[in-house]
C-alpha cells in the first residue's frame, strides 16, 4: 500500500529528475540516474506518480487547463481589470506579455511532462518482474502521451474539421533525447495520437476496476480513476474522434464508457454534493489528485464579491441557466451548486463556488483534486454523434444528463434541427463544465459567434482567437520540416 500524499509531495522532484527542456538538457545537481530510478517496478511507479503530480501543477491541469487560463478563454470567468492576466485572456490579446507568459508556460510544461513519459517508455521493458503492472504502466504512459498531445492540438492548432492535408499540426514527441521534435501535419498528428491511444487500449484490456476508495491510501493496481485507466483511454478516443468529425467512432467509444455501469453512473440524488467536484462519485472517468490548490482558488474566486472587482462568473448566468423557467419539478442544481449570486443595488455578480464554497472549506481541505474527464461529456458526445442517425436517442441522452441535474426534458423546439441542437448543446456544456476547462474547445469546435463573460462584446470565430501562438523559441529553433506521416 502506498500513500498518494507521499507521492504528490515528491512529485515535482521526481518530474524534475527525469526532465529536459525544449532546447538544452541541463542535468540538475544530484539527479538520480536512469540506472538508479528504473531498477525495479517501484521506480516506475515513482516516475509515474511524478508525471501525475506534474499534470496537477498550476501550469497544467491544477489551474491553467481547468479553472484558469482555458476557462477564461472560454469566457466562463473573467476579471475586468487590466492588472490581471484574465483581462488579456478574455480579449484574446496573446501579444500581451502577461498572457504570453501563461500560454508559453502551458506549452513548455506539457512537453516537459511528455518527455517524462517518454523516459518511462524508453525503459519500461528493461525489467522482467511484474509483467501485469508493466503493462498497466506502459498503457498509462502511452495513453497520457496521446492525451497531452491532443490537448496541445486543441489549443495550438486549427480545428481538425476545418483542416486540410497541409494544415500544420504539432511537434510530436516520442523519444527522450535532445533532438528537435519532428513537426507533423495536423492529420498526421491525430494519427499519432490515435496510435498511442490504440496501443494503450490494447495494453489496458484487463484494467476494469477504476473505482475510488476516497481515502488516498491504495495499491497502484486498484482504484485507478486517478490514474490514466482503460476508460480514460476510451473516453479520450471518443474526444479525438468527435474532434475529427468521425461520429461513428466517437459514438462507439463514448458508449463503451457509458455502458461500464460497474464503474460509472450519473447522479441520481436531489443535490450535486457528491459529484460536483473531485472525485465526483461515479461520474469521474479520470482526474488528478491535487490537495494544495484551495488557497489559490479561494483568493481567485472568493476574495471579493463586488461587481467587476474579482474573477467572476459570467454575468448572464441567470439567462444561461434559465432561472426564470425554474419550477418545483425542474430546477437546474448546477446554478446554485456552482455559483453564488452577490446582489448589490441593480447589479449582480457571481462567485464561482464549485471547487471551494467558503473559507471554512478551504481551511479544512475540502478540495482534493480536479476532474479532467467526466461521464456527462460522454453523454454529450454520444448524443451529438447520434443526432443525424437516431434523433430520438440523441435527445434522450441529453435529457438523461438534464434529469441528473434536476431538470425536466429539453424543450423540443430547442433541438428540432441540427443547428438548434448544437446551439443548445453549447449552452449545456457551458452549464456543466465551469472549472473543468472544456468550454473553449466547444466554442472552437462549433465555430460560431459568442459573447464575452460580461455579455457585452461579441466575438466572431477565427484562428486568431482559437489557435494559441507557439512560443517564439519553438518557431525560431524548432525543426522547420513538416512531415505527413
């Protein structure tokens, strides 16, 4: 048995021990050699927990890729103050140094962690002991490599459905060395992502127990919802195929996750207390343990309640959640579970309370981590993938999520056509995903005009908004050749 808290405490150290930067690998003093780290299966576990710890860091899913940068790009939150980076992210002013620092940090930290994964994969077959666990670790590592490259593609590349054979994709990193990473077309990038995910899927065939014991003391081979498990791989494949517009394959993998009822189930209670945040009982497919973000989240969302004086929720939340249509039998539980309305005169502001509701929760450590893939998303993907072929089932799937959130069936007029259905699905994703970093990707995928968090400015879709700039050093020193396979 191993204490997760122990590994999170050493995670950043482990990540540093196995890292290299984009252009020059400078060995930190006192670094363990590969021979010392990868002598037994415990060394691989240590390395993997270091990788998960890096995922949970503030530059990645502990902030920027959950409730921070990417949700500000998605207009879920904003701070109308030029002294805060949110101001520039909300306005897509990527040339601002404040915004650029954050955008570049996501790129560099993600590739740093990919290099850590590649170091594990480089050595995984060096030992003969623990064959089943080696398969698990190799499957996780390959799955994570595909998962991380996919999110980079969603941020820094053109939407796949609007690409062609020459559209630039990513530098895809498969080796742990000092060479420049090979650049690929977007289509080749997606092929490499799917290659990694397919290999992971085959290695994790027996990975069926992904429940969570909730006490943060567990064996590596059990309670794997906080590791990149078999169903996290399938859910990511559903995301990838959905992003590609391949609805047949997207539906296949989303349905596989939904049908794994021994592990996953939508909320059935009259509150969202058990599912609104990590570990989101039965609704979390994959998440990262990070119990040290409470103070930052409290200072970001709860330090003030005055209109325009803090990072606030969208100002049109009453309209988004259709509060005026609430009845005794149909009331969206997400509205009061995720936000608190602060009224002052004629203006209202909204504090985001999904992750931390008050100072007492921050003090006692109510926040334990972040949900990165959730069951409702699989229902949305399956619903949208089936709309053209089985409209009845598609709407039923949407209504199942609505029911789990306290709502009655969607108004038939709102989903009567594909266009209307997608408009409603965009609103549904905005209602479900604040704090989870998924709304920006939806705005990019649907490619329609949208309003800012103030509900004042309207933005027209464009690559200038949706494709984040690569770091200048990557463009200057990276491999300039682009490969299509």
